[in-house]
């Protein structure tokens, strides 16, 4: 006989477990579901108890209150049983030892052989641990460990239930676990009804009957659900087809948007490339003209040097004139008559000196100085006609040469100035052209930005259809669904319920229905006030129309079926919206024609009314 001691610190007697099946062969030992060990920590009266069990019959003995029933209760609780099933406490917290904040129970279950439960995961020994907390949000926590590795495999109660079901351990079945209260009730029961009820409960027939009833109800509900779904199946298929078509349309629109974006980028870069080419051509032209201007500047410098040479020659002539005046000094006394002429000559020489200084500043004044010299020379010719005819002739020839040279220089300067002016005008034209090209490039860039912005708005409207009806409409719709209304729930925006049958009439119909498309319909003025407050909070600027929900007959106002009206060109999914558009816009009476002459003929014949 083997003995296993339970270590308990609550001053109870040692629990002895006697095994009466040691002589059985090892091959006959059960493979799964054997409770080999029970551990209790701060559970009921046990501070710590560790009980090892054999695989067959075990007897636990001890004095009253020593904690024998606590071991059985811990086994029930660890295997997922409820507190009410033990008849020991109303709730799990009552099992915690007094003065402690939590209790832990562990059960070691054998899991061997061909029928072992998921041995690759749980191993040949499963430890089920349940922790009971006195405080905190979670009262009970499970941990399922592999005893070989100590690894926590699961924390779910569902796995504990699956393990006990696989091992045929039913903690609430009195045949498996018979508590003291259930035993007393069984021994005291003499009524056949109670005995039969105990039989049903022990064999699980009672539970099986309840399960069958639950299954029968589930089958009934499933059959009713299948029947309802069969009724709506054609409609759902049609809805599926409609959404598939809508998805294809959206895919095509997305592809078109992508292609438009690519083309816009290509167009922008083409414009930039063309503008860069033109700017490069202009830069080359500017370089050419700058080189020409450099050559012109060189010529101007050469002309300045020539003018300086002329000025130097003029100074030499002045010196010669001064020498001639010095030669005239001895004749003053003899010829006082010509004194006045001499003074005049000096004045002329001073004028000549002034003219010479002006030549250094401006080349065009050279001619005036030469004319002044001519006048002086004429005076001197009259005075020196008899003295030095040969010198006078050389002076005249020199003066003529100077006059011719000055004339040529003036002509060359004039020509250079005209060329310079022409080049400056051309440079200004090129700068204006460059500025215009830059403006064109900037204009193209702004146009590309506008196209990109339009594409972004189109993409946004494609992904969010409500954005096409204005700012705040989407938020307003969400708030509408959460609000209680005195009448019908507001309907809108109206445009959401309208679809064109033929896209060619889109511009005409949009012109007719432009304002009402983003409107909302309410049934009462109180609802209008409430909806207006929602619109203000959401920043929505849609109109609110108070209307009646009466579905009146409008067929009397329609023209012959041969004519296409606005109503017939539209598919309106909401009948209240349709009546409201008929009231507001008379869409059942407006005839659509492709040619004005046809419309005039219809009006003149009065067949459309």
C-alpha cells in the first residue's frame, strides 16, 4: 500500500490516501482523464495543499473541518465548474481563504495513449490552473500548461471545456462527482419521480433533452432564415449585378482620370521644353548681339582716339596762330589802324580755344570750331594777302583736309549711333520676347495646376459621392441617422436618388434641376428647424424643403408616350423625391428634343400638352 501526504498548514490532521489497485498490471492503467495531482493555494481552509493520487480508488480521511471536501471542491472549480454546482458557496470569491486576495487551484490530468487530446500541443500531462481574484475586473482566470515544458498553451475556458469533454469528465454530473449535499439528497429520496429525475441527470439524458430542444429550435430558426433569404435572393443577385456594373464604371472612370493626369503631365513638360528651347534661342541671339555691341564699343573707342588726334592738330594750329600773332607785334606802332582787326583776331582766337575745349566733350561741335577757324582765316587772308601767300595756301589746304576729316568722322559717328540704337531696340525686343515667354510658361504651369486640382476634385468625388453635393453633407447625413424626428427621416440630398438614362441630356437636365439637387426633404416645420441646426453645426448649406409624403397620381399631366420628358429621361429611386420634383419643376411636362425646329413644331401643333 502506497501513501501520499497532503501538506496543509491549517492545523488539520494528515490526509492519507490508500491505493487498493497496486497489483493491477501497467498495461491495464487508463491512458487519459486520470487526476494524478491536486494543488490548493489559499483555497477555502487550505493555505497550501498538494495531494498526489493513484490511477484507481483513493480514500481521503481526516477530521471534520480538516478540508477533505475542499479538495473535491477545488477539483470541480479547476475543471471549470460553477460555484453553485459545489453547494459550498454562492460565488467564486467565497472560496478564497480569509485574509487573502486570491486563491489558486491546479489539477494534473494524464494525457497518454492513442486517444490523448492534442498530445503534440499539451503533452502527456496537462496542468489546468484556475486563479480566483478577490479584487480587480477579472474574478477568474484559467491557464492550461504542458507539464513537460511548463509552457502556457491556452488561457481560454473553451479549451478547458474541450479537454473535459474529450476525457468524458462531467463536473456537474452526480455520477462523476457526488457532493455531500447531493449524496444526502440521493439517500433521502424515496419518490420514484425524484429517483427518475436523478437518473436523468446522472445519465445526462435531461441535459441531452434540453440540448435536443435547443437544436430543434435552432433548426426551426435556420429554416425560417433560409426561407427568408431565398425570397430576397433574386433581389440580392440583382443588387450584386448593379454594384458590379457600378464597380466597372468606377474602374473605367479611375482609368480615365489616371490617363488624364498622365496626359496633363506630358502636356506640361512639353510646354516647358518648348519654352526652354525658345529661351535658349533668345539667349543665343543675345550673345550674338552682345558680341556686336562689343565690336561697336571698340569702333567707338577708335573714333574717340581719332577725335583726340584731331584735337591735338587743332592745338597745333592754335600754336601756329599764336606764333603768327607774335610776329605781328612789331608792326603795332606802324600799323595802328589794323589794331582793331588784331583785337578782333584775338577774340576769334579765344572763341577758337573755347570751341576746341568743346571738341573734347562732344565730337559734333568740331564743325562749329572749323567754321570759326574759317572765319578767322578769312580775316587773316584779307590782312596777310601780301605777306605770305604760300603759308596761307598751306593753311587753307590743311583746314580743308580737317573739314573733310571732321565731316567723315561725324558721318561715321552718326552711322555708329544709328547702329547702336538699332541694336538697343533689338535687345529690348528680345527682352520683351523673353518676358512674354516666361509669362507663357507661368501661364502653362498655372493651367497644369488647375488641371491637377480639377483631377483631385474629380478623384475625391469619385471616392466620396457626397462631396459633389457640397461641404458638410456627409457629416450631416451621419447626424441625421442618429437623430429622432417627429415625421419621416429627412430625405436628401435629392440628387443622390436621381440617375440619367441617357448621358447626352446631362447639361440640359442639370440646368433645369441645378438648385434642387442638393436639397433635403422634411415632413414638418419642427423637423425643418432641427435639420437647420444640424446643417449649421456641420457647415452644410443645402436647402430644406417641407413637403407632403402623399404619392399622388401625376399621369394626367404627362404628354403622349412618344415624347421624351425630363421625368422619362431620369431614373428616380425615391417616389417622394419624384413627386417633389414634379411639384417644383414640372418635370413630367417638360419635353426634351434634339432640334429646336422639332420643339417649335410641337408647340405650334399643341401636341405636347
